[in-house]
């Protein structure tokens, strides 16, 4: 069994010109995708990743956001640092027949390449699900990692809420980023704003 230790989360490779961990290394201010194949999502607004990011990618909307981060094209403006390395950690690394130890060893091998952004995907086999849970339980490694971490989940567990400060989620035909601690009133205001600017967006895209 691979022993989990915060040292497995190695310091990311430097990105040219990025002197602050608060600077965006990936950003979609505004864009659009084909709603027929994306759970009804048509508009994408305000997605942003910095080296400080701890993001919960929630449900189908969160998965679409991760696809965009991994390079899926969309109509609109996308900023992505040319040297950005995104590691997608999931059951696909070791395969469906792998045990927990083999999954964790595969994760460790990818982290040794020192990516700046790590996507940790919960979807997979029973053994991968347990490996995913173990990675979250060893939270000090994620907390201390000097790059961005994105957790892809169908629901927010206490561990996810503890680790993440931002959320990618779907609201109707929109996909956006929001603070995890946002209140109900804040969400109502945000949805009203999105409705108000829909006509303006149509003319921009």
C-alpha cells in the first residue's frame, strides 16, 4: 500500500511571468457551448483558476468546467497560461481492475511531474472511490500544495467543504463560479443578474 504523505504533493513547476499565486492561470470571462450535449448549459461565465484555487466542480456543470480547463473548445474568450500543466487524477490512470494501492501509486507518479493544477475526480470504481477518499482524508497535503486543486464530485461532503473555497456549478443554462460560503440571498441576486444580461450576451457572442 502506498503511504500517503503531504510530500507527495510536490512544489509545482514555475510558470513564466507568474510571480503571484493570486494571478489567473486559466480564465473564461464569458463564453458559450452547445446546450444540446451539455446538460442544457449554454453560457459560461466567470471561471477562474489561480495557484491558490481550491475549487469544488459540482455535478454536470462542474464536469463541463473541467473539460474546458482540459482544453475543450468553446465560443468566447479563454485565457490559459501557455506553460500550464493540468493533471487529471482518476480511475483511468491505473485502470478499472486496479486496487487501492495501485491507484494511489498512479496518482503519486503523476504528482511527481509537478503540475500546477491538479484535478481530482471522484468518479470510478469502488477501489478508486476509496483511494479518492483517502486522498481527501490526508488533507494537509492538499492544504499545503502550492498549486491549484479542483475536486470533481456529484455532491459536497464535509471533506470537500473543508478543502474548497470556490464552486463551479450549473444554474439553469448557465455555468459559473461562486464562493462556497455564499448565502441564499446572494444566489438569488446572482441569478437575477444573469437573467438581466442574457440579451446583452447574445450580441457579444
